[in-house]
C-alpha cells in the first residue's frame, strides 16, 4: 500500500479543460444585471449632481428674472424657465439634492425603525408580536395624506440645514409598517428553525441570538427595502409637495415644480412640468432597477 | 386555520378603534379650526363671541372625551353626523361622490388586469429575451412615474392632438354609458398605469415560478405544446397570488385617486378628501378616514388569510 | 314752432342716449352658464363672506339699495323706490316698490325689511350676523306703513348710505324668520330675479327665471347655471365656451391664453380691485415693535417697478395706499409718492432703509415670513417681497402654510411677519380702514398694537359727512398709518374678466361681490 499522492498546485493554464475566469464582484454584478448597473449609474450621477449642484447649475435656482418668465427652452435656458423666470434646469439639478436627501433620510429612518420592530416582533412572538402587529396595522391603514398633514401641522416645520425634518418623519412613518412586515416574515422563518431553539437551550442571551443569528438573515430584505423605499420616498415627497403639504417655495424640489403656479400654466408652458416629472420618473426608475437587481443578487426568493 | 381566521377577525376591531382614536386626537391637536377658517378667512370683522357661538353649535367647546363618545355613539348606530362646513349629513356628502370614485377605481382595475395578465405572461414566456426586457421596462416605468404627472401628460397629449379638455361635468354611467366611459377612460389610465405595472411584475414572477415546477416540466416532457402548458397549468396556479396583489393594490388606489381627481377635476372622494382636509371639517375627515381604514383593514385581512392558506409557515397556532 | 321743438327734442334724445354696450335691445331667453371656483357652505347671506356665496345665491334675493353696475359707485334702489336722508344724517327713510312678490307668492312689506335688518343689526340667539359691527350706529327701525321703512341712527355715519347698498343685506320673509330664525341657512326664499331650482353639491347650481319679478320684462335669461370648477379646468371650460364667464377674475396669463385661443369671441375688461396685499408685522415680537424696522422694510419694496413685473404673472397691478387707487377718497399718485415706501427713487429709499435698520441695531435682520399656500397671487408676491428685502441685506425665510394653519398662526400671534390681505365688498373707508385700527377695537388687526391716534382719526372720518372733511381725515390717517408701518400695503389686486361676447348686460365693477344679481344680463344668440 503506497502513501496517497501529495497535493500539488497546478497552474490554471496547464489544466486540460477551460476554466471560466473569475471576475471581480463589481464586474460580475454589471454583466449579470446590466439594467441594475444602469440604474446604479443614474443614481451615482444624481448623487454627484446633488453634491456639486452649485458648480454644475448654470443659474441660481432662486434667481427671479421677470424679463424671462415662462420662456421656452432655448440656448440661454436649456429647459426653459418657470413663472418667475427661474431656470428650470438649475432647479432640477438642485432638486436632485432635495430629493436624495429627503429620500435617503426618510427611507433610512423608516426602514431601520421598521426592521428593529420587525425583528423584535419575530423573535419574541406571542403577545408582543400581536400587539406590535395591531399597531402596525393601524399605521398601515391610515391614509398617508392625513398622516403627513397631521405630522406637518402638529410639529410645524423644523428646518435644519435647509431640510424639513418633520417632512422626513412624515414620509418615514408609512414605511415603518411595510418594512416591519417584510422583516418580520423573514425573521419568523429563521426563528422557526431548529438552531435557534438549540441556541436558547444552550442559554444564549436574547440579544446575542438576535444579533448573531436573526439579524444577519434579515439584512438582505432590509437593504432591498431601503433601496426600494428611497424610490417611494421621492414619489411621496413629490405627491405631498404637489398637494402643498411638502416642501415649499422657493426651495427647488421636483414635486413642488409640478404644483402651485405650474398647475395653472402648464398647458401654455409644458416644459415646466415635463422635465421635473421626467426627473422624478428617472430617479425612481433608477432606484427600482437597482433595487430589483439587488434583490435578484441577494435573495431571489423573497416575496415583497 | 379557523382559529387564525377568528383571531385576525377579532384583531380588526381594536385596529379600527385605534384608527378612530388616532384620527380624532390628531385633528383636535392640530392648530387652526374650521370656525376661524369659515368666518375669518375672507377678512370679515368677526367678534370672539360669534366665534364662540359657532364652536358651541358644532360641539367643539365640549371636552374632548365627550366629543369622542358622541361621535363613537353615532358611529355604532350608523349615524356619521353632519359636515361641519355645509351642515349636510356626512353620509350624503360621501354618497353623492362615491359613485364616481368607485367607477374610476373599478375601471382602473379592469384596465390594469387587461394589460397585466397578457403582458406578464408574455414576459415570463420570453424570459430574458427582448419582449421580457421591453415589458419589464414598461412595468418598472409604471412604478416610477408619478400618477398625477402622468395625468397631466395625458391631458397635454390629448390637448395637442385632439383638442380635448377634461369635461366640466361627468355624465353618470346610467345616463349615457358610452359618453361616461369615454370621459373616464383617461383618468382611469392615469391611475391604472401604476396599478398595471405592479400586476404585470407579479404575473411575470408567479408564472415564472410555476413554470419551473416539476409537474410543468413533466407536462413539457410529455410533449404538450408550450402554449397549452401555460394556458392550462401555469395560469391556474399563478392566478392566486396575482389576484391577491390586484386586491391589495386596489386598496392603495385611494392615494392615486386623490391626486388624479385634482388633475382631471373629478367630483369624487379623493377631491372631497383634499377639500375637507383643507377646511378642517372634522366630522367629514373622521368619516372618510374610517372608511378608507376599514376598507384597507378588510382587504388586508382577506389577503392575510390567503397568504396563510398558501404558506403554512406564516400561520401559527 | 312745435315741429322745431319736436326735432330738437328728438336730436337731444339721440345725443343723450347711452353709448354703452347695453344700448341694443336685450333678447330674451337662454341659460347663462358661468363658473364659480368654490361652493357656498350654506345659504344665509347674513352669515357668509365669500364670493363663492354671492355668485350663485345673490340672484335669488334683493336688497334695499344696490350699486349701479354701469356707473359704480352710484347707488340705485333695488327694493327701494326712493329714499331720503334727513339733514342731520340721522334718519333714513325708504319708500318701497309696491307689489314685490316673494318666490312663494307672498307680498313684500316693510315688515320683511324690518325683520331682515333687525336680524342683521341685532341677531337673535344662535344666529350669526357677521357684518353686525357695520350697523352699530343703527338705533331703531320703524315701519309707519307697509311700504315705508325708517332707520334712525344714533350718530351720523358717512358710509351708511353705501352700507344699505351692501350685496349681503338680503331681505328675507318676516313670516319665515318668525317661524325659524335660521330658515335662510338651508332655504332660499327671496324676491330676486331668479327662483332657486337645485344645488348639486360638488357640481352645479341652477336658478330659474322668476316670472313675477318686480322689474317688468326682467330678467332676460330663462335660467342660470353656476358650475363649481376652478383652476386649469375652469380656464379650459372658458376657452371651449362651456361656461361663458367666471365672475371673480382671471390671472394675466390665463387672459393671454384665452385671448390667443378665442380672442375674436371674447371680451376682456379690467379694473383695479378692492383688494390688496399687506405685510402685517407682529408688534409683540422684537424687533417689529420698533417702527424704524417696520418702516425700513416698507422702504425696501420697489412698489412701482415691482407692480409692473408682477402684473404680468399675477392678478395684481396697482400701487396704492390704504384705499383703492381710483376710488374718490384714495390718495392720488402725487400724494402717494410722499409716503414712506412709495417714492419712485428706490435707491434713496433703500439707503434710508439700511440706515434705519442700522440705527435700530438689526442691520442683518433675519426673520420668518408666513404666507398662504395659495398660488395666486400670494406665492408670487411673497417671493417678490423676499427678494426685495434681500436687497437691503435682510434674510427672510418663506413659510407657506395651509390656509387653516395660516389663519391660526395669525390669530394666535404665532408669527413674526406675514402676508395678509385687506379686501372687501365696497370701497368705503369705514370697512377698509378697520384693518389699521387698534387691536382692541378691530378683530382683523393681527398686529396686536393699539394706536389711539388712528382710532381717533377713524372715528372722526366715520362721522364726517362732508366729503372734503372726510378726505382730509382719511389722508391724515393714511399718513400716520404708513409712517408707523404696523401693517403696510404693498400692491393692489387687478380684476380681469374674460367673457364671451354673447353675454351682454353685465358690467365690471371693482368688487366681485357687486353687480351679481344677473337681472340685466342677456344672451345675444
């Protein structure tokens, strides 16, 4: 009986069959999910536009110019001007900043809160779960408009660094129950598994089990929800501003550009609404594409 | 299963109650009241006595708890009270506008379903090939486009090409069905696009799942025509989740209705909602919120039941 | 000789015949469709304040006197055949037209007039008479016979005659009021040219010609239909001719759009409006308790140039002080330019403004400016003002609130400065100057200040029945108010009405509450 042959490293080039090249993580993502990558590209462009808005915009978004009111798109104003003569393109670029900030912050706040409550609900179960479910049910069945109006009305406007914190809260609240549901069902699936019982029997503390076993498994749905909800937040902010409950004049925000005086004049000056609407659609579109690809990548089986 | 059903049914009651308390308190905590708005907003010289008198007439001077019990008592006997702005019964104000919104919602649903089912199936059948890509883009765009903006664009397009403007008053369905449908088709489209997008995606993913199931594979192996496979086996099973999603999204239509009715100038529940909110008409707002919430909760209940039937992991003893 | 006189008489008549548009013979028949952008909450004239009420409801009622639409502000009798004012201005005697019928067939007598006015002057328990304060000087109302009403005032009031022409003083049936003082809230029974037919909430309102109207031959229309629609939908309807007119006012852009689309089929009429936007300062909040700061903020505003620019995008246009430019008692331009903030030398004004701010110690003032969340004309004027203040180094945050919240903020004093309005149904200083009078006397003074000089001047001008004396007092009032700058007028609204040429017999007045009984309107089809 001879000793087993020693393991020898063999160069890939010497192998008699073809081995597919292993590309980097990012490259893999781009090739398997071209649409998602495109979405990511748009998102990055938006973020850059938001950060460098002052440098990139041709005009000051607040600069009123009575000489050029409702001007058609031209060489001076690529996308035309609005009722006050303000450059539409500049307002769209600055609007990206508002949209992203409001979108990210609301989504992050809402999702994190929802996830935390969802994990707690899934883990503790029983009466705590029932109570939390009822609370979330109440929240989710409350019409968004009333909720937003109430928050804005009761808390007023709390502007910090040019951003209305209370609007962010108003937009975040309806997200909480939605994230809660998804995270809870993921968490539930884990909880039912045998190894959690084993961990409890072994005497591991609640927090250890939650953080080491349950939480990692809900990270995927959480990330997916955050991305999807940024899109929702942008849409929501647009709707609220359209109804006059969101950002107000003279801030540059896409939803705001579609409401107010725009509503009276858009049939004569359609560029005033076409471009901001396209901006909203493009942003939400990009986030949705990216979110979809993210979901395919991380957890194709998830039911949202 | 029965226990779960009963549990969920019973949970509906405290949820509804919670909504009632929440809306009631929120309204009264918010600054500004309808009396000031109604009498003062046009600049008339109103003395504090007049304001106090109006408040007393509307019952706004009673302690909050008393007002709440008055309202709750009325609800239980089916009396929604009277509108604080017009003095007409709340039920009447809602009823005359409900027909239009319901019709719009149903029309949007029909449109959405008619678009979603064939498109979703097509996308599933041609997965990753160009029809799928095109349809997916169409669907994702539907989720991205703000419905009110889409409505404005529709109006613009119709204005330019057909010289069409949204009609002043809408002909009721029973009076002239053809005219009514021709008027409502456009707002239904505006609201329905988003709806169809969600349904299309759902149809696509469920059919994909079903198409991978073993028995479908067997059927295919037996040489049955692919189309037949889809038609007979896949569709039947895919229907349930799709119907579920269509049902759920119907509840979300309310949001779309509010903005679309503004854009198309429809005298429906959505527009009523915006108006009564602006006026601070407590009784109307409370009634509308309860209506919407009850609807939501009921639809959620039905959906939860269906999910429990489908996925045993969700239901627990 | 006789022939010569006859010819002269004929020529004289021909020359003196009215050249106005209504000179043709009115045609009978047809339904006038017009748009109203809001709906009346209930049907009681004495309680309501909105144009949304006047436009559909006014045609059902009559008042004692009314303004002559074509010759505003001349006054003619509506229910009154003739009237007399005693030399001491304390007794007003009205002789009513005979055989005036209510829509239910009953005959109007002085008792109905008395009951209606009693309700306005001294409302019974549970009834709201919102303009009660304007009738504080009315002492007794007597009815010596069924066709005569005598009002005895406690003190002379220079604006009282015009007050009787108020479009809000609908005459109700005494019998119905006796049965139920709140009858008019839900029921419409008047003596006006049109009978009430129906009100479909959220949709439209229909009134039908009253065959027994006391003006023979009128109304010319068979019926009218008020359609409740606003915004872009209303403009589209106007363009398509689905409604012939909207009686409140169009924005300049909509006017241009309509003229561009159907210019040959519509007429455009314009006038300064009895409505202006004012900036109100909360004098309880520093530094707005300092008149220098307030005056500085008024000086910074380039009203003359600004109004030109704003008039293109908003329904504002004219520069005026506390009274409507064009009104007989308002300041003329030569007088206006001497007031702080109204000089045409804006550079000089702004220099002075900066100096005043420096003196007051708030050179880099920052504050929050509240405004209504309404597009026209609040938003553009708000944006404009903030831009003007930026020119003197003042940073202002624009907070637009929903009307309900805005009203709450004003009433509770929870604001620093805000864009408010001062509008009313007629020009009389008694009504318009109330805005500036001390807070303990005026419920529309949101500035929370008391100024006895203004109160005194107001009282005196109210009692000054001699027009020259009254003008002088009003000028003094204005000068003091503008120097103290508690509440500063910025710009007056401009009423633009676009209507289809078919509609005749309607005349534009500076108030959208006046001239709306539709008795003279006819359709040229």
